[in-house]
């Protein structure tokens, strides 16, 4: 018997690294994870078998003592600030819950995801915002320290992702947490009112300045009447808005790197679970 879990990528509205409160939205790029029972636990990715601390930790949290083979496929670019790790953990937890006939509460899955991310050192904050957007769809605001979902809006939209040729820059955690964080506080207040576009702009200005990313892609998107910003700790940028405005931006963004056109799904990822 096999079971499958599916989860979305996530774009950033507010980076939780500064004040512990984050906001994100789902992007319709998917990670698909298939699991089946086996004698030993192994992860198969890109045709290569390996041991995985993430898989072992997930089994512990779910109280599963049997071995499993985990096969993962993903269209989410790695190490780009698009929540690829959160998507993998979500899809893994969903698949394991299905395989072992465990009742799951979506918010509990998101909380376990955040705990696994912290335990395995794949996130500074647990990335509950990414995990929630990846699983629930739409837009979310979360308190990553308290593991609370503060707001969830089901908003459909067109979206674009820019993957520039440069690698992620060094993350200065101290500066992110001790800079002019009143800017991020204002962004949080806006997001809690559902004003995601305005919040995204403040967050992007703050993060790009500290992390050393060019804001030109953001300004070009804003000139096209789109909401835009740096995603996570970079290097990807994300934008959302109307199809016409997204198409107008395409010509400008292709000068900076690879552009992926997609949507913001409002349906939860677990609707894609196999029967």
C-alpha cells in the first residue's frame, strides 16, 4: 500500500525572522511525496537513496515505529526562499497520516512541521507561516513563536516568481532581528488587517536593505500595478496581481533571470490527497 501527500510552495509577505510573526501565501508549485511501508526507512530523491533526519523526526512526532520508503518529487526551486523545506515536510506528514490511517488536524500538521523544522535546523523560526500557506492555501499570518495562526484569507490571484542567477546571500540574523524593526511591526499590523500588498512592500524594503538584494525587480513590478517583494531570505522575488499586469511584467523580469508564471491557490493542499 502506498499513500501520497501534496503541498504548495510559499511566497513571503513578511519574513518572520525579525519579530517572530510572519505572513506568506501559497504558490501553485507542488511537492509530491509518496510513502510505503518497508523494512528500513529511506528517502529517495532524484533517484538517490539516503537516510533523512527529517523523515526520522517526522516518524517520531507521529508515533510511527515502522520503516518507510519515502519518494519525493518537487517543482519548487530549492534554496530560493520559496518554502521548499516546509512543502516537503507538509507532504510527508500528510502521506504518513494517510498511510497509517491517522486522523490529522491541518493546524496540528502545521505546528508539527514547524517543530520538525526547528529540531532539524532547517529554519531559524520554524517557518510556520510558510508551512501554513503551503498546506492551507491562500494568505496567512502566523505567530511563529507561539505557533498560532492569526489570520487566513482565501484569495485567488495570478502570480510570478523570479529566480535570479545569483545565489542566496549570507543571512545576518542579528541585523534582521535588531534593525529598524518598527518597519516590520508596521508591516505586521497591515497584514493583520488583510493589507498584504502594503505589508509586502515594507518587508521587502527592510529585508533587501539588510540582506543586500537589488530592489529593482520589486520596483518594476510595482510600476506594473503588482504587489511584489523578496521571498523569504532570497534570492527569489514574487509578485501577484492581474493576468494583464503579470504579462506586462514578464518582459522586464526576464532580464534578471528565470520567470515562473503560476497562481495563488485558495484550496488547501490536502484536497489533493489520494484516496
